[in-house]
């Protein structure tokens, strides 16, 4: 595993309870509704890439979508299985998915690729494109900004994690380079969405498709 990513995974595992507590109520209903409305088949299946403790995996399943959750952290996968025993969770690297070509109607990847440098974001997007069917839907999200840093972001962890910030134009470029079409990148302020106690932080939420 890449050194910077290994440290980030270790930070999540060190702070797993804090991360779950901080984020379990941050339910992205608007994004999930838009994404599921884009699916070429409303029944899926969908890949939740970077599922952590399975919050969004369960929300997708509750919408009637067949879903598989994958994460690189074995403790997160174990926690997801504990919380949602009826769902399918697997340990897997989003940059090297052990999944067949064209096997999913959608890929949902919330707050995952922001921990990767651009060349590894590109590798993950190439994998997402590979496992999607023609006309398949993609959702990815990033923190808006410039540059990269490794620091303790105390809202949800007590150890340093790596973050790569993105601009809307750069996200569009990454999606287009991976073969996606119709990139729709939006800005969502966390505090405005989720209220007091959350960060004054702008997120980029991006939707796209594979060619039909």
C-alpha cells in the first residue's frame, strides 16, 4: 500500500469510533436521490466504493437498490458487516477492484477519492469506468480547494490523514480523462446542509455517466 494512504487508513482505524459518531448523521439524501435517479436500472446493482461503516450502503439498500460496499480498511468492513449483516461488504482497493467489467449500474464514492493524489484518483476513476455498464451513473465527492496536506482534521479523527483538495474544473478534467460524460459538479456547504456543529466547508459533489 502507498505510504501516504497507509497512514491515512491507520488514522481512520485509530479513530473509527470518532469518525462514525461524527458522520453517521450526515445523510446525503439529496445526492442519493439524484444519483439513484440517474441509474440505467433503478434496481442497480451499485458499488459503494469507500463504504466505511456502511452508512450509505444501507441507505442505498433502503431505496431498493442492490448494493455492494467495499473499503480498504478491514476494521471498517467488519463494522459495516456488524451494523448491516444482510448486506455485502468486501475489503478492496478502489484503485484495483477485484470485480468484473461492466457489472454495475452505478458507482457511489462519497468522501473517498479526496484521500488520493491525482494520479491515484485517475486510477480509481478508470476502475469505476471499467466496472460500470454503458450509461452507468457515477457519484464522487471532494473537498473544494487547492493543493494537498496531511494533518489532523479533528472533526472526525485524532490522527493525521492525507487530503487532496480539488476545484470544479479539475474534477471535470479528471472525469473526462477517465472517459465519463456529462460531468455535473456542484458545491455544497457542510454547515449550511447539516447545521451548527458542522464545518464551514465546501464540498464538490460530482455526477457523470459512462457513454451509452
